[in-house]
C-alpha cells in the first residue's frame, strides 16, 4: 500500500504554514513534504516535525528568484556559484530535518542559450551536487515538469530524466516521478512507471487536468496505486495537489482507493 506524505505547500492552506504540520498529523499523515523551508528557521521546523511525530520526506533546493519566474538554477549559465551555495543551504536544512531526499530543480533556460550549453551545465552541476549530497547521506532527485504549467523548463520527459540519472549515477541521483506531469506531457503513466522504476526515488500525485486530489479528473487511480505496489515501490508518495475545496473533506479519496 502506498505511503502518503502531505504536501504542506499545497494542502491545509486553511491554516498558517507552521500549523499545517499538526493538521496533517490529525488527518492521519505520517510524513510531509513541501516546496521550500528557507523562510523559517530549521530549528522551528524540526520542532513541528517532532511535536507531531512526522517524517520529512522531501523538499526543494532554493530555486533562484521565484517571484521573478525562476524555477531552479542547475541549467542556468552564470549561476554556478549561486547554485553551489544553494546546495549547501539545502543540505544544512536536510541535516536539521533528517531529510534524505532533496529535489534539485533544473530551471527554465533563458532565451538564446543553446540546449547543449544548458545540458552541459546541468550535468556538471548535478555531478558536483550529487557527490556533496552523497557525502552527507542525502540523495538528489530530479523531476520532469510539463511545459503547459512551466513553459521552457529544461527537464520535461521521464526518459530524459532517467538518462540523466544513469549518467550521473544511481548512487547520487534518482528520478522524481510525478504522475500529474507525466500524464500531461506523455501519458502512458504506468508503462513509464514500470520502465523507469529502477531509478525512481520519489513519486508525487495529483489528478489531471486541474491538479486537484485523485478522483477528480481523468487518471485511473485504482490501477495506478496497484501498479506502484506490484512494481515494488516502497518510498513516500507525495500528495502534491491543490484541494478542490476543504483539504480534510477532500481526503475522502484515500478511503475510495483503499488507502
């Protein structure tokens, strides 16, 4: 049975962020993930995890200037030193939160940058960051993101992501398989999950097209969840969806799909 982690950036928005840890625990979750922790002291977040008996499953490296549309630094020219500082900052938080997975966002490649330049930078940055993370007992994950939601994002297919993992090494890098992004970009979700399961380190879920909870859109979730089990996936499954209404009321989908 898939082990679900609540995404606190998207769920339980009825209460302030720091109160979402308790809300998630009260709703039956044993793990949480979120986008970015950096506006809060790591000690405060650690306390919220401990107070509620929660595991920190995942969070993202700093993305650059999010307000200006930046979505990661790893493939951007001229940002190597900033990227390296961001990796160290994320690893410091990971140590404090006992988090073993960090998502490294690839970034939206600026206009005029050749694909080969972006690819070279991406590989070099991931190799450096993956080695540093490994020495800290942390693994980096990379996530293909669809171009409808994030036009120009460098990493956008599962095959592309899997090839990068194999190039850098499975001991340093893994694939973050997001069912929502995969369905929009390529479809054939469970066959791609089957093909790339050896390199998948984290799974996230949301329904298509509106990115709401499972059961609100076009995806056959009963089959998807069954295939996760059959394929031997034992990691956390991040609920990275926007509740269509009240978060707690919307959690009825868990019972519907036997979770």
